[in-house]
């Protein structure tokens, strides 16, 4: 009954507020813009510990509200502030709620100056910008660096970046550096630039669009956790300073309905006393059929190395950095881009103008059963210490429906099921798991 009442309240709020939201900015000066987002998601989880003998059928509501204010005092200047309040209710889970709750926080607060050089071009540079403050850092497909918006709290960085535009060369370059915003307890404010997270990044990301419909990305990302130890499976804990060097290609095959994506990266550096020697690769091939429903079928292979030998002085487990993993490796979030081979088959279609349906099927194998299974949050989901010689984790089916009910309201409903495999059987409980969720989002 509580869940039904929550939906009714949200629908009522949409009816009363969406019109106000539509006309709010019309009454403000042109250099001021206000945006509001309200999101509610109900989640029901069963056997997320793969153990049916322990009652862990959890159902809870996630609530999130955001208020954004953009100021454009000049053509070149922009200031942005975003307030966020994230909470969980009817919660039957135990332990940390940091992934769910962050009360009354300044999620973003940054200033930006961006200008075109026009006749003052130097080495082809046509525009330059600088953004400083608490902000999202999201690049490429978000496999390594993203906003993680599925999370109720999401993630931001206290950082700065320089944005370079080479218009004639169709090239953009971002140079960035800063630290991940530490999420404190719900009642404690997330201090600005306190450095307590000890999780700093720096690097650059380039995007080139000078060859037909091909987009080429190239990047280097440095992670430094000086003062904070990170667990990497059988090689133990250690402070991390690694460098991820990678490239990504996306586009369509000319004169066909095929699209593709390729990405690969190599990691080097150190992890405590160990040398880092890890890598990842992604390949996606899709085909869109000529039909009113725009059906698309695709196959995706995701690979990330694991540690085959804990005694060789190397850390071979790939560091997944700061991604939005929920988009790729199963909606139950049991898997990250670490020690994994993921074979993903997907079908999508739009049977109605406002309705999108998708079905995914995943086959999960560890790169090596000598290393752990890592969850989407990059924590250990199942340790291999109990011993295993089979790499098959299991398979997952994900069904998702998205409906844009109105200009302001979107509704999602999904169901996922994991079929446990031999690796889980050999290392502990191996019961299947289920996940059901329904989400309503208002943007105005």
C-alpha cells in the first residue's frame, strides 16, 4: 500500500508541478535557468547473497530530488549549482547506506569560462574553456569515468579541467585533474577539497571526428590513492598509482545498418609493492532493422584481466576506475570490468513512439578463477579463497521497459534473474537471484 501511495503522490506532484516547471524559466531573465528532477525507485531483491537458506528478500524505496541553477552573466561565463537530497525508506538491508543516502548536499558547484578565439587561432586552436569546482566527469561510454547516475547518490569530483577545441581539425581535448568527492554519512556534509577520500585523478581525453562517421577517442588517466589502500583480490591491499592508456572507436559501417564500438586500454604503474600489468577490451557489433519499431540486435564482448598468480610480483587485476558499470554488465550489478569475460546479447525495439523495450542475456566467466568476482561497485562480490577451478560465474537475463508518459515524466520497469554457475557452486552458496524494480522520474 505504501508503494501505491508513493506512486499516486508522484503522479499528483507531476500534474501540479510540471506546468509550473514549464513556465518557470519563461518568467526569469534569460541569463537564469532553473531545473528540477524528482526520482523515485522501488527495488526488490532476492538472494543477492546467492543463499536461499538465509531470508534476504529486501524491498525498499529510493528517493532523490535535485535542484539546479544555471547563471550566464556573460556569453563566455557560466555558473552552475546543483542541490541533491537522496534517501532510502522501508529499508531492510544492513551495513552502509552510502550508496543510497546523501542528505541535503551540494552535488555540483562550478564556474566555467569558455571563449572562441576566432581570428586569434594558435596552432589551429579555435576555442578554449576552463571549468573549476565540484562537477561530473563523464567520458566515452562511461566504462572508466562516468556520473554513475543509476546510483541514488551518484558521484562527482572536486576538480578542474581545461577544454580545448580545434574546430577545423574536428578535435576536442579535455585536460583534467582533481579528486573524487567523498560521500560522508547522511548527516555529515561533504566538505569541499578536504582530500579525505585520497582518491585523485588526472589525465586527458581527446575526441576526433574528422573521418566520415567515425569517432576516435584517445585518453590517459592517472589514479593515485596516496594514503588509502585498495583491495585487488589475491594480491592484497596497497596504495595505487596506475596509468590507464586507451583508445575507443565508434561509428557505422558505410552503406549498411551495422554499428560498432571498440575500446581497449592498458594499465601500468604500481599497487603497493607490486607492478601493475593489466588490460581491458570491449567489442560491440549491432544491426538496426528497417522496420517501424526500429529493432536493433547486438552482440557485445567485455574483457578485463584478473590476477593469475598472486606470487609473481604483478597486479594483473584491471582497475575499473570510476565507471557507470550499471549500463553494461548486467542490471543486477554483480559484475564490474575486473577479472571478467562478459558475452552480452541484446534486442531493443520501439513498438510505440514513447515506449522502448529491451532484453539482454549475459554469460559471465572470470578471466581466472584464481581471482575474485568483483561487483559493479568494484568491491569483492565472491572471494575465491575457498578454492575454485571453474571460471563460469553464471548467466543473467535483463528485461527493461521505458515509457515516456509525458514531456516531464518517464517510467521504467525491469526484471532480472541470475542463473548461478559453477564458480559460485565451488566457492559457497549458489542459489539463483532475482531483481525487480520500478522507477518514475520527473524533469522540469
